[in-house]
């Protein structure tokens, strides 16, 4: 593998990690506005690495009235 290709892969992976971390933080921020987020909910959110799932959870967190409502709706 050429150095340029390796650098591109590392850069792309870093970008992906940044996107995932941003979505995780956004979900948690929305939920924290609704109250104290239980550790089991935080653990589930931090464990998710699929950006599409996190995108779905972000929308769900925005429309959920409570953390409990969010927790019941996510697939875990």
C-alpha cells in the first residue's frame, strides 16, 4: 500500500470517528435537556458505532418527551 493511500485511509477513518462522536454527543445533549441520563442509556449510546443508527436516535431524542420514551423506542 502506498503512503498516500494509507494516509487517505487514516484521514477517512478519523473523519468517520469524528462524525460518530458528534452524533453521540448530540444525542446525549438532547437527552440531558430532558433530565439525568441513566448510565445504561449512556452506555448504549456510547457503544453504537453505526452513523445511520445514531442519526435515527438523534431524531428520536429530539422528538421524545422523556428519556424513558427514547429508551423504549430504540432497538437494544
